[in-house]
C-alpha cells in the first residue's frame, strides 16, 4: 500500500539561519495614531473653519452683516457673564427636555401597542405615514390657537417632532430582530413585557438609538424655530427669542453668539451624551461598526 | 414505559403565502435518556421542522409530542435549543452572562449560583479565557461552543441541536464533533441532533433516524451506530449503505 510522505520543516531555525526575525506586531508612530483618531481630525476641521471665518470677516470688515469670530466670542463671553445667554439657553433646554421625554413615553406606548396587536401596527403605520412628512413647526399656528402663547404650545409641537421619528425607528428595529433571537427568547420562557424588555429592546437598540438621535435633532430645530416665531412666554424667552431680539436691536455679534450657542449645545449633546451611550452599548456589543 | 421523548405519529404542516406544505407525515420515534439521536435526511425531509416542533415552536396537526410523558405545547427551558446561526447569542451580553441568562430567567437561580454554574460549563467547553468577552469578538466555532455550554448549563431534559456545525469550516466542524462527543462522555446528556451530513450523523449519533423528503417520512432507523469502528472501514461501509438508502430510491417519484 502506498503512503503519503510528510516532511517536517523547522520554520524558526530557517529564519534564525537567515539572521532575520518575522515582524508580527509593529507599533504605529504617535502622529499616525493621532491621525487615526476621528476626534483629532474633526477638531482640525473646526480650527480650519474658525480661521477661515476670522480671515473672511476681517477682509469684509462689516460687523453689521458678518462680525468676526473674535468679536462673536467676545460677545458670547459677555452675554454668558451677565447671565442672559445662560438663562435663555436653560429656558430652551427645560422646554426641550419636557417635550422630548413626553414624546419618548408616547413613542414607547405606541410601539408597544404596535408589536402586540395588529391593529396597533396599522395605527402606528398610518399615523407615521401622515405625520412624519409634516414638519412639526407647521402645527405651531394651530397649537397657539389651542393652547395659547406659552410652554404648552411649544411642548405640543415638540412632541410631534419627536414622537414619529422615534416610534418609526423603534418599530423598524423591533421588526428587524432576527428570527433566531426571537426563538432564543421564547426558549427561555420569556413572554410579554419581559420578552420585550430583555430581548427586543436590546436587540433593536441600534435602531432605537438612531431614533433618539433623530428625535433630539428634530426637537432642537423645531424649538428654536418656534421661539423665533412667537418668542417670549411668561416673560422668559429662550435662545430663539434671544436671536430674534438681538437682530431687532441690530446687535449682530449677539445674533452670532446665539447661533453659536445653539450649535455648541447640539454638538455637546451629540458628542458627549449620544456618543457615550453608543460607546457603552452598541459599539461595545459589536452591533455597529 | 414512558420514553424520554416520544414523537407519536406527528404530521406537521406550514403555510407559505401561496400554499400549505406538509413537512412531515406521521413521523414516530422514541428517544431514551442518554441517547445521541440524529435526524438525518436531505433538504425538504422536514428534519428541522420536526426539531422545532419538539422545541414547541410548531404544533403538530396530527399526533403528539411528549417529553417525559408531558405533552409539548410551547417552547420551554426543559428543551434547550442550539441553532445553526451564529447570532443565537445575545450580543449585549458577555459569554458568561449569555450562559447565566437562561439560568436566572428560566431556572430562577440566584446571581451567584448562576454565575458559578455558568463558569463551570464555560470551562467544560474550554472558553474560560473568553468568559468576560463580548460575543462579537469570538470566532464562529467559539460562538457555537458558548451556545452548547448555555444549553448544557441548563441541564435540560433534552438538548435540541439544529445543524449546529453546518456553518463552520470543515476543520472546525471536525473539531467540534469530537468536542461534543467528549462533553457527552463527561455528562451523558440526551441530545437530538439534526444534520444533512451522513458522516456527521455516524460520528455523532448512537441512533440515526433516516427521513425521506416531500413529505418527510421515516425511512429507516439505525441503531448501535457507536459500535461501528472508524478504523477498519466499517464506518465508511455504513455511510455508503445509508447513502444508497437515501438516494437510490426504488421509487423514483420520491427522489429529488
């Protein structure tokens, strides 16, 4: 009977004889590592934009239409110093949080209904089909008639901007949970709310998080727009009102300072709050690149 | 005498949007404690559907499935499933949390007790080093070992395995088959194993049920499979005989 032959090779010996060593791991240089960090790259972009702003505004030399960055920052610091900007921002954020959380609770109830009953699914689909394309701000005139000038109208509009985006994403997330995971959940004898909480919600978390982010962005925009339209409620204006008021006073650096505050708050929430949640959840679980 | 698992004249049907398909037609078999019972057949013989029915995910249209005399009505932790898909592990839990999870939700064990048990079974499948890793960092074979550890840790009446090694590469598959046998030597659990590979059925099983397709019907039952030796060509001989039984059908209309 013929047999295959096996010849052993001494890999390490061959290498040693040639006086070489295979490089298995090479450390990257500090610059290369820094460039691989998205935060570093994005900071660089912001610095470039800031320099461009400053240079252009100085060439233009017209503070009534386009103040320089340094002027804007000076105003920003002054207005933060006298407390106006911070109280305005806080007023906005209070209303925003209220509207956001009411929206989230309603979205949660609606999706619960949608995954447990077929008529609930139909209801959610019909409502999102109707209201999702409708900019929430378009409801503001109506809200003003129903609820008058005040927080109630703002919250009503905000709920509309949050609810449909979050409900739509959460529901889509639930639907995309794999058949295998559902079977695993039932194998563990999980039913009803426990099944939703322990299997569906974590499995759909990437979509839910996307919904939360979109909802937040919608709410923030809607709020600033709404404040521009009717401004003060019970003597307390928000950031939108701050921008509007200062435009009327032709204090353009203050307008820019207000806009900058809107941007900064948006960036902070996106990068600190949502990025942190993302890092601790979906990235850690390998559910998102 | 009550059998551990008694599948008694089971007919399974499922609906597609356009038709009603009969997956199995009056299939009967019995599994005893400590059996490594393999359901073997080509695709379309309803072996996976049958396993899902034992798992409680489908209700037989005819006949009955009993586990230790109790009729199977819904999924339950007395029949732990091991699926083919790698996504059967919960990605938001670490390896040890994955194994602990059914112990705490279905067995209602206290946290400490569940963790102790989970770590013991993770050691059995040689994954102690990865116990605190998230599952996306594991290879396919490692994920299947976690799924097996999770099933075994529950100490179910029967472990239901649905082609658990089919998505693995050939080398890993061989390795996993040996490992499953080693685990069985260790704890002598009862397992119902679905496969379409004759070689795998012979390596894994001590009893094999051959199913023919369209609709799934029992063709033959092979017992004492573990007595054949792989060395002297008996296994190869058995493999050939089973192959002929499954594919050289004297009735051509039932052949695929």
